[in-house]
């Protein structure tokens, strides 16, 4: 329902004065970027909890979130490339934000590969958790790269001192779109979480027999 409402708002919202219709990619690009960062932060925190407290639930959460985070980061890169070509005239430039986002996607991919590179899931959880914790270093680089270095990306338009810089109609559309994608993410997570738990029960049963 939220995604449907967001689609309606995106279609009928007024085009940007400078970018025209191409700016509407923002309503998919930005929520996906927020979620790709938030999901990896959740993976990193879950990994820390899992290593310290030996929590199977924390490891299961991290494993369940990883493929969703990879999907979100890919969406960010693809939509960003399209938007960049329409706005800057190039699909890709090696600026700080784009490069750090690409690194995040590779970390997600490495995390998934480690999770399925070991026969025993406990060894896989340990190796993937170490990578996730190291990968947390990249999150502030992605977030603050536009402030630390000269990039083609503009600064934050929503979470900024003094309040959002965009108009209310753009802001509402962005938040509705984010809410819809966030709910879809929760739906994916709940399904993957259930599958991972069932698979681990099966693995434990095989070990006992």
C-alpha cells in the first residue's frame, strides 16, 4: 500500500526546475541508500553481540539481513548511475561517495560469500562477523564523504542542522517511499530469518545423527 501511494506521488509530483523528471529517481535512490547503511550497521552490531555473548539469534539476524543489504546497495549503485548520467553526463565517476558505496557493496558480497564458504555455520558466522565489524569503518566514510572531500554529490537535504532543505511535497514523497521500502525490507527479513532458523535446526539434527 505504501509503495503504491509512493508511486502515485512520484508520478504526479512536479518535476524539479533544474533536473526535470530525472530527479524522481531520488525517491528510490535515497531510501535504498539509507537502508543499505542502516542494514549494515545492524549487521555490525549483531555481529559484535554474537561474538561477545555467543548469541545464535544475533548471528541469525546478521545472516538474514546480509542479502537484503546487498540488494539495496546494488539498487543504490544502479539508480545512482542512471541519475548521474542524466544529471552529470556520466554513469560513473570515482568520487568519494560513489567509491565508498561500491566498497560497501563488495563488503556485503564478501560477507555473504563467507557465510556460505564453510561447511559448519558457526565457523561461517565467526568469519563473517569479523568482516562485518571491520566493514563498519566504511559507514562514516560513506555518510560524511561529501563533507570531508570535494564530490559531485550534494550534502544532506533531510537530516541536517536547521531542518530539511527540500519542500514539503518532496519530503513527504520521500518519507512515504522510504516507509514502503522499509516495510518491504521487514517482510523480506522475516521470511529469510525463518528459513535460516529452519536450516540451522536441520544442520544441528544432521550433526546429532
